[in-house]
């Protein structure tokens, strides 16, 4: 089921409006029945949603196209998650993703990709 969420994020991102690499991308999602432990969303499913948000931001900022053309990978240096309250079954939620840092090797022609 996690692969379905990732594929869905990739396909939907292609039809959304493009963003700058410095903008914040938002992704709406709903907790699926297969993603819960007892009554709340489990941590593995939350990380999958975070990956979907990252894919959404990469595709919409056109970095995904440049990276796949050059056989680049998408490493994550760090992830920070703040849990305010648990997500329950079928609950709607919003995820915001933003590239917080890019060093000189990601710079191209004086602007960030």
C-alpha cells in the first residue's frame, strides 16, 4: 500500500502547479485503514507520507527532472517531525514540505535549481 501512496504522489505532482525550490509544497492526504495500529497512524506510514511530500516538492520544483536526467540520487540528511496529536483512521491531514538547505554543489547558474 505504501508504494501506491508514493506512486499517487508522483502522478498528482505532475499535474499541480510548479513551485520554486525555495517555496513550501503542501500535500493533502487521508489516513488509510492499512496505516493504523489499533486506532492511530503508525510511524512507518507517517514516514511514507513524508516521502510522498518530498516527492511532491521535488517534482513540482523541477529538480526531479534534472536529477533523473543526470542520474542523481535524493539523499536525506535529516528529518524533523513534530507530533502534536495522533492521526486517526480516515482523518484528513495536510503535510508541508520545504527544502531548508542546499549547499554550493546544488547551485546552478547563480540560482538554486
